[in-house]
C-alpha cells in the first residue's frame, strides 16, 4: 500500500515541486554529465560480497565412532527367533535305549573278538609247547628208554634177592606158558635150588597131567630166572629175557 496521502477535489491544495528541475525550451535537451568514476564509486553504497557456496563435505568418521550407516542397519528390527519345539520325552528315552543297546552290542562284539584272539594265541602257544615236547622226547628217546630199562632192571633184581616167592612165581609162569606135557626140566641157578626143591610137590599139584619136574643147576642163569624145557617146547624166563620184553614194550609204546 502506498503511503502517499491523496487529496481528492480539494480547492486549497496547491501542488509544489519537490525537486527543482531547470526548465528548458521545448525541443532542447539538457545534457547530463555523469559524475566521475571515483565519485560514483564513492557515492555507491558498499555491497556485501555474497559468500561462495562450498560443496558439502561428508563428515569424516572418527576412529572409534560408529558409522551412521551402521547405525541405520543396527536400527533394523532383529528377526524373531523361531519358537523351540516341545521336548518329546518318549523320543529321548527311545534314543537313549538305542544308544545303550548299540554300545552293549559293540562291547559284546569287541569282547568276542578279543576272546577269539586270546584263544587263538593260547592255542598257538600250546601247539608250540607240544612241538617242543615232541622234539625233546624224540631227541632224548634213547636216553629215556635206557633210563626206564635201568629202573626196571633194578626193581626186578631187588625183588629177586629179597623175596623167595619171586623164583617160584617165575617157574610157575614159565610152566604155564609151555605146551602141556607130563614132565618138565627146570634149569635154575644154584642159589635158587633150595627154594625150588622144597616147592616141587606144590608145583606138580597145580598142573593137571604133570607127573614130574626135574631140576637142573645152570649157573649161567642169573638168580631169580629159569629155563623150562620139555619134549615139546622151551620157555626162557631168565632175567635177561625178561628185560628184553620190558625194552620191547617201552619202544613199542613210546
């Protein structure tokens, strides 16, 4: 809105010239001389220079300060964790039983394998010992046989010298082994004559059909042994022959 006061149709109003202007004749123009440049610049009000627009710089991320973009990402809502399914006690119990059974079966298999290996090892050791025994026996068989014969001979000779019944049993055994006959000749050592001569009647009575027993002295026969002869056969019951029978028995059963 203009602040000038307007007087409309007022007879007392007289217009006045506010700015003095030289009046020139019609058709002429007054030349206007511009003020000097220095004066014009001085008369010009000072102008405030407009600030230069600088490009916007992104703020530097200081060490240790969170990145704004990270803040934006961190501000995203976290996804909700799915609800845990309810615990099935029966299923857990079944799994425990399966694990226990599997461990038990594996233990049995392992024990069976260990037992089999141990048994095989024991069998191998026993077989090695048996082979070693056989080798020892084979290498020392002759010595063992000689030892057995020596022991048997000592036993026989000891029984002959200490017991009179031994020669009687030898003579009776020889007669039984002989072919039946009505008379026999018994060859013995001089040391056994007294015992046998006293037992002749008893010996004849033990054998049916036997009528006579004749005694012959032969000192080449060791005491305790005898040689029974008849028309049909001869029975060697000397100590040497008895030891030969023992030796044959040991060899055949070794």
